[in-house]
């Protein structure tokens, strides 16, 4: 593969695309890549194309860059597809995911992974990804699909059911970000930390966290016991005290994956653990502002465009597959993976999680692609907590795959946070209202009855 063909799907996510483009084009072996930018929003797409050329100029690369609203053109013959779409956008979808539950007294923080908001996001996203994956089967069957789209586990699981032929890995940055945060808390350069992490996306735990052979968990537990955790990270340090292991995703995320921290009749808990309600809408507004600022900056040809290396795995995967340089990344894959031949693999990656679920584990990457690591058995308290989230994922995927609308209600009633706040009648009524408001964003079989 001398000139990799890389399709960016949802390239209107300009700031994120800029980071990935900078990472990819900084590698000499990828500097001449064939870049295809696809989005349904031509205005945002045009801005991203400008960014691509400015990034290339900044790093001394000479890629071929096209922008297109024709998905077939972007996917045709692509060696890699990097997916970063958001079905429904901030408005109306994200606003609906927050405001309708709030009218029932159900508060959320992020609502893109689990909870009633995560369920709705999965219902509107999985079918779009599946249709796209079927296009890949037709146009680029040997591609490697790098999915950054949430809800990660539901999406990867749904694709495994609906379009298993395409090789897909889900990518997140929570493992590497959290390792840096913990290293900072301990005053140790993150490059010197040796860790092993496994679980499900946004609920993986560090099974090992060491410095020069020394276990760092006693020091982390000391921070928790002495209430020295950073204000923004109190939830995770509290769960470290209770479980004995540190989770990868942020405290604001984790607060809504469990029933312990967000309670409408316990404002003291919100204050004690510093839980930022409605955090994701605030981030969306800031991201929209960041896009406008970037567009303004691009209008001035004299304005320098800074290009810094990010911690995202996407460019490392592309580089390793193209060059054969081996690397270890953390990827989201099915727990019982298939071999390149399509045959079943040998055993589960995590033995005490279900066969058919999506797990996050270390993966070797080289010319052979993504090769997940078998972890074995997780500590039982961690596997049990993950199972509460897997239940919701499984039922949401089942609703999409089978068209059985009843499973949406089942997913909502088993969601830890939703079930802790609402009774069954409220859960049914809330689900009805959300399905009605989502309309054509979800498959016709799952839409609210007339």
C-alpha cells in the first residue's frame, strides 16, 4: 500500500478532523495520502478542506484532498474509513435527549453512552452506521473502519450483527487521557507509567498501574482516602475506594452509568461529588463556537494554523498497517472476535463477560491489522458492574436489529440511572415521548405509534 486512501466520514467535525489530519500527515510515509472528506453539510465540509490544506502546508505534506457530499465517491476503494458522524446533531437530537428527560425529573450529564439519552443516540446511530457499512461492503470490502462515534459499544455491537464483513475497531481516548491525569496526580511523567486496562468502553479499569515495577494503587488510594482528589474527579476516586480499581472514563460520564451520584432528592450528592449536570450541551455550544472561531481564522491567510500531535490512536493504526511498524493501542472489538478468514476465534477476550458484547482491550496493530489481546477473567466486582451497562446495550441493539420496539422500554427500565430515578409508568411515558420526538431519526418500526 504505497498511497493510502483515507475517507473521513463526518468531516464537518472540523476541529476533530484537524487533529487527525495533523497526526496522519506528520508521518512521512503518509504525507502523500489520498484524503477524501465527506459530510452532508457543504459549508462545514469546505472549512475542513481549507483546514486540510493548511495542515498539509504546516507539516510539509502533499496529500491529495477532495471534499464531497457523495458518500460513494468518498468510500470507493478506501483503505481506511474514519467515522466521526453525529446523527441528529446538537439540535434537535442532543437537545431532545436532555430536555425531554428533564421534564420527567431525570437529569443527565453527557447522555451519549448509556442512560435514556444514550439509548436514543444508539437507536438513531446504529442504522446509519449499518447502511454505511453495507456501502463499504460494496465499495471497499477490505477497508479498516475506525469508528469514533458514540455510543461506542452499542455501535460496534450493532455493526457486528448487521454488517459483520467489514473489519471495524472502535476508538476512544479515555484510556490514554486518564493515564495522563493519574500520572499528573502522582507527579510522575506519563511516559514512565506501565499500565494494563480492560473492560467495556467508558467502563474499563486499570488492572495494573505501575512505575518502575512499583504498584501505584496504594498512592492513588491514599489520595482517595484523604479526600485529595481533584474537584472534577471526585466520583472516580470515590469508586476507587469502593471497588479497588480506577475507571477510565471521566467522573461526569461515570456518574450516570451508576445509580449512586445523581438523585433529584439529594442535591447534597451533586455538590459533594461535583457532578456537572447538562455538561454535554455546554460542550456542544463551545464546540460550535470553536468551529466559528476556526472558520474566521482560516479567512486570514496570514494567520498561522498550529498543528500539534494528539493522543488519538487513528493515525497510529493507519501508520502501523501501512508500514508494518508494530504498536499497541486500546480498541473496542467484539468479545468473541472472528479470525481474518471469517471463522470464529478461540475463546473470549474477557472470560467473565458475555460472548456477544463489545469490550475494550489492548490490541497489537501491524500489517495484519487489529489483533486484540486475550485478558482472561476480570475482578468479579468489575465484571458485575459492567454487566449492568451491557444489559442496556444488548437490549438497544436487539431493538434495532429485530425491529422489536418493546426492547427499547426494556433497555430503559434496566438502565441504572433511569431506574433509580423513575418508576415504570414514568419510564414508559418518557420513552414514548422520546420516540415521538425522534420521528424519522429512528427506523420506522421503532417510531411511536399513531
